[in-house]
C-alpha cells in the first residue's frame, strides 16, 4: 500500500466520520444518547462516536511510541464535547499521515494493548486498520440513526470519490 493510497484513505475516513457525525448532531442530544439496544458494540450513537474517537486516538498514540493503558471515549457527555477533542486529534492524525515517508510504511511498531500485552506489527496494515475499523462502527451508527429517525446519507468511498472529483 503506497503513501498516496494511505493519504486518500484517511481523507475518506475524515469525510465519512464527519458526514455521519453531522447527521447525528442534527438528531439532538436526547436521541444521540438514547439506548438503542445491546445488539450494537456500544448502545448509543454518542458512545459509538466516542469509541471511534478513542480508536483514532489510541492508534495514533501507539504509532508515535506511546501505549496507553486505557481507551478513551466513554467520558464525553455530549456530541459537541467529542467534536472538540476530535477536531484536534484529526489535525494531529493528518499531520502524522502527511509526514510519512515510503520507508515508514515498513517500520515495525511495538506497542502494548490496554491489558499490557506486547505486540509488534508493521505500520502500513495498522494504518489501514483504523479506517477499516471505523467503517464497521459507522455502519452500526447508520443503523442506529435509521432506527431513531430515518436513513442517513451514504458514507461509501465511491460517494466520497465522486464528491472529491466534482462528479
């Protein structure tokens, strides 16, 4: 996987997260905080977005040599509080991705999971993991939003590419 593909994937990642986040914000805090069931990874739209933020944060931390012992995300009381933290994190994440060199993609990342278990993996598949992980949870959020108020707009990569190219 080349740098341009990674950078494009992260452009899509930010776009899809924000597109769905904007719809969720339009629901209002009451609906975004409503428990929609145990069938989901996290029971509320707000908590699911907190998890997406936490995953972006923990992986960026690991790529930069820090292995946090706790995944953030549950502490956010509102969607706007998530957005404030996420805006800053997205800038850091984008700077990291933009600063990568071809040689960085083959770099081995040593990290510990939140239980303290050590791992060693090459950076490029970890870079791919973050947007892929988010796609799974965005699909859950889209289903939750559908249950609460109606189907949200498409967040597929083809829609993103068509928008980016003005088609």
